[in-house]
C-alpha cells in the first residue's frame, strides 16, 4: 500500500448508515493509524460528539442517512463543535457537492473512497485549526512572511514593544538566509511584518478610543494619532480589521472570563536556558511557542464557513491552565512585559512518554511579537514553572484592552517522547511566508513530522510539501521543540489528542543531535 | 488449487463482476483481519438483501413512489460500490434513470436484472471465498494480473 504521512491517532468519527462501508472505512482509517469511531446513525453521532466535545478531530459522514440528512448533521457539527466535516456519497452530482460546500463541508468524497483520500484528511484538521487561530489572532500581523523569529539571541526583538526592528515594514527579509543554515529555502523570502507588540497595540487602542466609535475610526486617523513613524496605513488597516473581528466576537455573548493568560512570562529571557535545556532534557519537553497568525494562512482553502465567529470562540473561555494539559486553553497573554517568551500556555504537563495521547494544544493566542510566545520547556520543572504562572488576566469582563486583544497564538505541541530517544518532538513552528500555500507548508514544515517513508508522500497534497524530514533541517535553527496546537476555544476540538508522536508516520524521531542544533538556533520561523 | 483460485478471481474481474474496489479491499486485508474481504462481502450481501427486499415490497405495493425508490436504489448503489460489485452497480444506475424518467416498466425490468446480477455475484463470490479458504490465505491477497 502506498505509504505516506498521516498523523497517528487522529480521532475520526465516521458516520454512515451502510454497515459495509462503515466496516471498510473503519479498516481503512485504522490503516492510516487513525483512531476510529464508527456510528451508524446521525443522531448517535451527534450524541457522541456532544458527549465528548473534544473527543474527535474530524467527522466523516455520509450524505444520505435515514434518520437525519447528512447536511443537517454537517451543520450541527459545524456550528456546535466546529469540527471539520467531510461528506461522502456515491452521488457526485454537482448540486450535491455544492450543497455540501455551502453547508460547510471541508471536503466531499465520492464512494468508492480510496485510501489516499483518507490519508490526507488530517490536512483538513490542521487547516481548520490554523484558520481558527488566524481568525482569532487578529493583531499579529503575520500576514505572511516570516515575521517573527525567535531565537535565543534575538528573542528580545520579538519581545519588546520597542522591537521595531522587526517592524520595519517591507523590509525584505530572508529569514532563512539569516537564520537558517544551508537548508533554508531560498524561495521563501519573506517580508518583515509589523509586529504588533503590546505597546504598539496599546497605542492603537488608545487612538481608536480617542477617535470614538471604532467604526468611525479609519486607519488614517488612527495612524495619525498613533504617531508611529514606521507604521503604515495598511498596517493599521489590517490590524483594525482584526480588532473589529475580535470585538464582534467578544460581543457574541461569550462570557468574558478572565483570560488565563497563557503567556508565560519568563522573566529573564530564558530562551537560552529553555531552549538548551529543552532539547537536552530527555523525554518530555514541551515547548510552546506561539504561532503568528500568519501561520494560519491557509484561510483560502479552508471551508467557507465563518469559523471565526463560531468557533474561535472565546479566547476567553477556558482560559486557564489545567495542570494536566489535556485540553487546550486559550492562552491569552496577559499584559506582559516584553519578555521574549511569553509562554503560551505551557500547558505542557510533561507528558508521560507512554501516554497515548498527549494533548496537543492548539492555542490561539495572538502572537505578540513581543511575546514570542515561545516557551521552550524541556524540563518538567520548567514546565511547572510555567504552569504556575497564573493565567488569570486581570482583564475579565467586557473590557477590551490591549492585553486581551493581544494574544499570542500559541502553538504548542506537547512533546511526547516517542519512541526515539530524543524527547524533542521537533516541532518547529515556522513562520509563514506570505502566500497561503507556503504558510501551511511552513507550518507543517515546522512540525517536524516524520514521514514513514519519504517526506514526499505521494498521497499528500502538493502544497503541503514536507520536505522537511529528519535529516533535513530547513528549520534547522528553530528551537521550537514543542509544537502545540492548542485550541483556544472549548468548543473547538483540539488537535489535542494529537501528541507530537501522533504526527509521526512512524516511530522514528530525529536524533537528539539535530535538535540541539535547532535549539541552539532558537526558534526559527521561516 | 491456488492457481484455480487466482483464475477464478481473474475471471470475475475480466467479466466485469468486480472492479477495482475489490482489489482495494484485498489490500486492506492483513494479519489483523485475514478474512477481511470475505467479511465485507458477507456483510454486503446481508445488507443488500435487506435493501432488495425493501424495494421489492415497494414495487409490489404498486404505488410507484419514484422518490422513495430512487432513495432506496441510491442506498443500494452506495452499498454495491463498497465491494466493487460492478454489474450490480450498473443496474442500479439504470434503475435510477428509469425512476427519474418515471418509467415504471423500465424500473421493474431493471430491477429484475439487478436481482439476477446480485444473485450471480453472490454465488460466484461464495465459491471464490470457499476455494480461497481452502487454498490458503496467501492466495487471496494476491492481485490478479
């Protein structure tokens, strides 16, 4: 059978009234190393989904079912749970397919379904996650480009508000060339983006408030008021848009709890320590790092449903750090100092390497450049320290202040020690290049997913080119060991049960040596 | 014996009774499920018998509810694709065409044909699986040329 990369343990719920297909799909999905639950009735499926809100990563459903129309189920799932849903049918009529798309299906598969189609369903999960983060993140203008780089020695620049160096817009910046080693991909030269640090955003908010109703506040006016020389109208405009989205989302009746800031403030730029210790510690290291919104660039490919409103839900809700990070929480960076590492929810409880499903937390924290949201936490003790950080942000309630708004999307993949000796899951978060395809690619690259066979699985979409493989380190210098996708919303399902090891097609992990190399380089986002 | 099994399988393909899907199923068969294909086939025949029954009853009732019939047939078709029952699938498609055209006679005729194909396939596969079991597991997994 054709081999390819699939994230091990992806939790799939299959709904089909045809018992034969159910059996076949179950087998096929198991072959993909996914975790399968089958269900013959739509209502039953809904019940299962509701019972375990974060229990599944993706739903595959037939269109025609006796008790409920597949499209209806699709709607329910999408609205209530915001899970990616794939429709199936023997009928490939355009109208049906369109209907599926309109109802928010991520994909529409025709029966008979082939293995290769199932092998790539994880992409929908990822895409959705990314989009959610992107939607929610708002302020961090990671509109493509490797905007932030977190490196040991450069972490500061992500961090402070005065990190204007990065803010030099339009600076052509070839991150790879700078940070990466030879493995850098020269084609992805990225532009520097404005990094909306906390201070910057504060200025923005002040300006907006000064102008009054933010609907009347135009980018030009805001820009003028902000008086930040290097900032452009476009920067402000896009930031404003996100800000508005953010506000509208807040108004949507989500309870505004205190945000548990996931930001971990590591006071002294622990980067070095973290990074280094991270990779050195065997076993469970979790590194959290936030991913810029640009990470989530695959927006165009995601399903049309406005996930943003529904799902992202409240970054606020569930913001707390459970000691056992089984669920992702939204990590909001509390107004932090400009330490380079805001730890996004370190929710990493250092997982038991044998634990089958370390949570993969998909965190939606806004990327705050200043808060590089990178927490490399290799040692359990470090984790604890992070854990201890209180996430309660003072900003509860409806007030929307800068700190709330600036949430660093954290993508922390809890590192699971897989079979390999290295504990590092080698998830590197890679910054996204400006174009959409690259962004997902880069995210995926940053996840040092291993391919069972070759990194170019025939079954993969071409745009997800995992050329990265152990041995190749185009993200060589990233120190992002842990890549957690943390779902910031309680209603959104997490890739939480996708511990890093799950993302490996096989058990092999890169050698520790490679990690140390990467770690030393700091986090690189290219 | 083994060669015989292989030949039978080959003929099923050549004669159009089975299509690629059947091969896909064979690929799925592994040590964990050494009789996977046969199990699936059994399941299919059991379920499809039920569907055929439903359609029979609907047709017998005389009230030609084409929508309902079409819906049944859609199910049946979906089911038939699961094991790669090629000829059966063709009949399903035809039946649905007749339904859409409101052609009662066409429906009835096609349905008879469908039942025939279904029964034939069932017999052939039963025979095939029987032999395959006797011949030994290796053979069944082999792809026909």
